């Protein structure tokens, strides 16, 4: 190839590069006109309740180490003639908030209100009374599973199911076992906080103060009524007990709830909350690592 042909080839190559170079310059100029996309951040709000937070606040909280999520479940059921249907929801909402605050770096989801309450046809248990709203075990379990999967996707590492109602316990345990098996090695744990619902210490506390199994009762009795008096006194009207006829239809409560008090309720809730905090704390990854 002659020198002239070589020079012509080099010139053609330079000319072919000019459009690419020009486009590159234009791209750089265009980027300079638009600032780089910034990640949205937010300070921690004065709440642990996710209902009152924006998605940006939740994400920012997770980035700050708030990776424990409390999932409380209550129930809408009859609670005798002296207490409102939402007893469980009021109690577990307050308890979950306290648990999150005492743990630190924890947030609370909305309360799951619709839970197993018994059979429909024929009705049994609380389903015998108007106002009780129950769902099948499988439906409740499906809701818990969906919530847990959502929390894992968001970045939470420890997901705690806390149920204030007896029918919630078995589905919670089953969902926790299922997801822990599926997510093994992925850094997310689901905990059925069973210690919250164990009432041995509460009964012991009441027995030490002169109460008996007959006065304590097993549903809507001293324990339930005292706890609601402590967190939502507007939901209790003990005068209705005195107004009940001596030979009435079933009332839905057992024991002697007229002996309940807010003072009892505060102490009884402390027992539940402390038990839950101990169980959750023992299950946290950093606690497990430090104990090895």
C-alpha cells in the first residue's frame, strides 16, 4: 500500500470516529444538566408502629438496624356482657408496642384481627355469640405467611408472631416452622413467641393475692378484664355484671371479672411482655453469636 493510500485510510478512520466522539460529548453534557438520582432517606419517627410510618421511614429504619418485626394478632370475639369485642386487639397492640420499645430496633405491624374462633355449623365456643368474627385456620395461616414474606422482602431479619388468643397459637407455630425450613441459611428467622401466651406466672401472681381458680376463670375473667382495664378502660363496664339476672342465658365469661382491676392488669401485662422480650432476645442472631 502506498503512503497516499495509507494516509487516506487513516483519515477515513478518524472521520468514522467523529460521530461516536460527538455522541459521547453530548451524553456527558446531558448528564451534567441532570443531577444524579439521590436515595430517599428519612429520620426515625417518634413511633414503632409501621401504620404511622411512610415507606421511606420504614426503609431508613431497616438501614439503621431496625430489623426485628413484631406481628401481633388479636381477635374479634365475645367477651361477656361487660367487655367489648375488640379486647384482644387492644391488649396485643399495647403489648406489641411495649415489646418493640424494650427490645429496641424493632417495629410493629398492624394487628391481625381476623383469627380462628371455632366452627360455623354447628357453631361452637365463641361462635355461639353474635359479634364473633372467625376465619379458618388455613386463612389465618395464609395471612401470617403473606405478612412474613412481605417483611422478609423489605429486609427484616427476625419476624415475631405474637398472638393474644388461644386459636392463634397453632397456626403461628406451623407457619414459623414452614418458613424457617424454607429460608434456612438465608438470614431470616420467624419466631412463634409462645411464651407470651403462657399464663402460669399470671395465675401464680393472682393466687398469691388470694384469688382462686373459680374467681380467676378461663375466659373474660379476671386476667382478660384486668388487662383491658389497664390499656383501654373504656371497653369495660363492670356495672353490667351486677345487672345480670340471677338465672340468665350463658354470659360468655367465666370466673369473677368483678374482682378485676387496672392495677392487676398492669402487673399481668408486665408478666406477658417480659416473657416475650426474654424469648425474642434469646433468639436474636447477635445474642446467639455472643453466647457461643
